[in-house]
């Protein structure tokens, strides 16, 4: 009986030690606590902000180009 208890105790210790030493246990803890989701949300938020800035810059460039084209057309028409 004592030997069976010792075998089970060692098995439990090895199992716990194995889970604590693995990277997968850290990933599991991150998934359970939601840390991974929060990090992914923050990354997505930054990506969206960067995309919005790029689109705003492109729109500004396009609108500036259109204004510049109209000005040059107006001066050409006045000259004729």
C-alpha cells in the first residue's frame, strides 16, 4: 500500500513538473486569463490606427492634387 502511494505521489510530481516546465502551460495560462486576447486586441487597434492615418494621408494628397489641377486649368483658361 505504501509503495502504491509513493508511485502515485511521484507520478503527480512529475506531471506537475512537466506542465510547469513547458511553454504550452504558459500559453494555456495566457489563454485562460485573457492576456493573449488583450495583446491581440492592442495589436489590432494599432494596426487600424496606422491604416486610418495612411488613408487620411492618401486622401489629403489626392484632394491637394485635385485642387492644384483646378488651379492650373483656371489659369490656362484665363490666358486664352
